[in-house]
């Protein structure tokens, strides 16, 4: 069922059921998830709900065991954070308890809510920044799932508007440092290598920085690099990574509000809340060498 897009939280007094909330996180090693969790926990605690965490990364059955455990604990609801699997366990759980998706659009569920960044606009901001710096050979490390598709579409639309070929330097990447390194190394090893790269997220951008270093390339003199999520890693001085701000804390806060509201009114129509994007420019981007 398609979600109704909202510009903000619903108003009105809501009284949730008392209890705990299962929070399924894709990978706690990524600081993006930690930032989002902080916003989510603040809202849940304010409503008298206790989050119970499970790391999907360690669950070899794509979260199935974690979801089963949540239901066995009789949680009041479930928040899926960053999981992109069309997981049958999550779909089944949504028929028993309210489910909210935070930072992901998958799996598709009825009578549930989605809180995400405006990924289309965010990727467009990053691509436009590189174009305005004078880059014409711009690569994109495309990520997985619907989020990856939207960021790819924002990249493609912006390069096309500028008269550039968005497919020339397209590489399949991934959400972690290792996949970012492998994709960046492939594309930076080309004779006609790009002068700028938009990575899928900050973790893959850090892999890109490592690949450039191993190939003897300087950032940003030889290649500019842009990440996505603006995590705490991007702000580290010696990385100084230009990155799209995801708004992870507000995403977590709004996901918590949606869940609290849905606990009181389970038959609410599905809702989609987009958190605006912005770009934090740091030292990893500069004009290309003349």
C-alpha cells in the first residue's frame, strides 16, 4: 500500500501501550545507526517505552531470529532501522504489531510508516556541488535497495541536466568500507579515471579514500570524494569528508513519534516522512587539476 507523504508529525495527544519496542538495526558498527538510535530512544523513553536492540548484521537469517525473539518478548511494536531486506519475518510481524521503517523503504508493508532522508534531493545536491567545482568526469558508487536507487536517480538527473554522461563512471558499490574500497579501486584504476566520486554513504567513501591512497592519488587534488550521511567519521579532522547530511537524529525522533501514534491508532493510513537534505562541504572536495 503506498504511503501518504507527510511534511511533519501528527498533532494531538497520544497514549501508547506500555511496554518495550524491538529495534532491528542493520549494523551497529556504522555510526549512522548509532546517531539514528539516539533520536529514536529519546522519543521512546519520553513515551514510557523501552527499546530492545538486535543487530541484524549478526543474524545470519536476515533478522528472522531477532524478529521471532521480539515477538516472543511480547514487544508493543518494532522499528526496523536501515534493514533493506524484503524479509518475510518482518512482513509477518507487521500483521501482529505496529512496524515503523526508519532510514529504509523496505520491505513494503501495509499500515506502517516510513521515515527517511530525501535521498533524491541529497544526491542531487552532492552531484551539483561537484559540477559547480568544475568536474566533468564524475563517478557514482551505487548502493543497494530503494535508497540506492533514489540516490542513483538524483545523480543521473543532475549530471544529465549539466550535459554530462551519468553512466560513464557508474560502479556497483555497497554500504560498507570494503565494498566501497573495491568499487573505487576498480574505477580509479581506469586510464580515463574520474576526477570526482560520489559514494553511496560515508563508510563506502572512507573505502574510497583508502583506495585512492593505495593507488598513489591525492584527495582532493587528484580525486574529490563525497560521502552521504555526514556521520561522526566524516567530521574527523584528517578525513574531513564532504558529505550529505542525512538528519539521522530527526529521522529517529520521527520514527519514534510515528510508532507511538500507531500504537494508539493501529489503522492509521501508511505515512511517509522525508527529512530534508543539506551538504556539509569539507576538505575532500576541490576543483579538478587544470
